[in-house]
C-alpha cells in the first residue's frame, strides 16, 4: 500500500516525541501516537504502516490517521 503522507521529523520534533514517550506522564493515546510517529519517520526507522499497526496493537486505520 502506497503511503498517503510521508512523515519527516526534525531533530527537535523527534526529541520532543522521545521525551513524551520516556516520561510516560501523558495520556496513553498520546504516547502511542508519539511512538507510531517515531517509527514511521522517513529519517528514522521508516517502518511500514502494517508493521507499525501490528507492533503497537492498533488498527491500520489508526496509523493512517495519525
């Protein structure tokens, strides 16, 4: 499946999301969304959407809508 949007995070955005996930003080959905964004980042791991959805136990539509 071709990606509709390609995520490219800056270093500042990446560090903000990493801090959010490491602290664990945010709502669960925010932490999950941050983890998804970090994994699909084209400048990072660049995981396929299907693998990301399976890894974080969420629906593919969730990954596509973030």
